[in-house]
C-alpha cells in the first residue's frame, strides 16, 4: 500500500468517524455500527475517488466557507428584496460561463457550490464545455462574480506530486 493511499485512508476514516459521532450525538451503543459504516464508507470513497494529485488546503477551505456564507447572505437578501419589491426589474435568463476547471471531481464540487448561491443555478454544459447558468438577472456581472468564486475555490486545491 502506498503512502498516499495509507494517509488518505486514515484521514478519510477519521473524518467519517467524526461525522458519525456528530450525527449520533456520541451514542456509545452505536459504536459497532459506526465501525462497520465507517469502514464501508472509507473503502467506497477510496474506490470512487482514489488519492491523486490534489491536496486540500485547510486554511483555504475556511476562507472559502466564510466567503460562501458572506456571499450567500448578500445574495439571499438581494433575491428577497427583488422578490418583494415590484419596482426592481428581474431579467431572468441564461448565460454561458466558461469554467476553467477541467471536467472531474473538482469541477463537480465547484458546480455544486455554485448551485447553493442564490440567484444562480447551473443547468448543464454546452458542447464547448462551458456551463449554462440560469440567473435571476442576466444584466448583472454574473460572469465576473463566478470568476471570483472559481478563483477562490481553486485556491482550496493544491497540486502536489503523486507519491505513486
């Protein structure tokens, strides 16, 4: 077993076990079930997403989470304001966003993150690989906002040499 696989298995097992403890409120009666569930989930995660060249930067994750919360509050207030005020015109429609992330897990995670922000919903991709985004107002600078979000998301992932 390679070093990268061993390290990834330990980190994933620890994270999944911590998640189990949080979800079950640290109930000791469930530890047997936890062991089986965590082992199965770890093996499945290693099979579905083997350790690769991407490495998560914890500080960047915290910064992204704080940015996401801030952006969500601002966008949510804007959506609510537009929904309740008849004088604010909406210009719903679609834009094509030329995502820089290559197809794969990182791009899928970014698309999921993007879908959680109020006012933008990824609806698919076109033949060039760009993302088709439904927006509440196509006259806003949505592409520039998504560029900034993608740049912040990309900082979370660090390329490291593969240990084999």
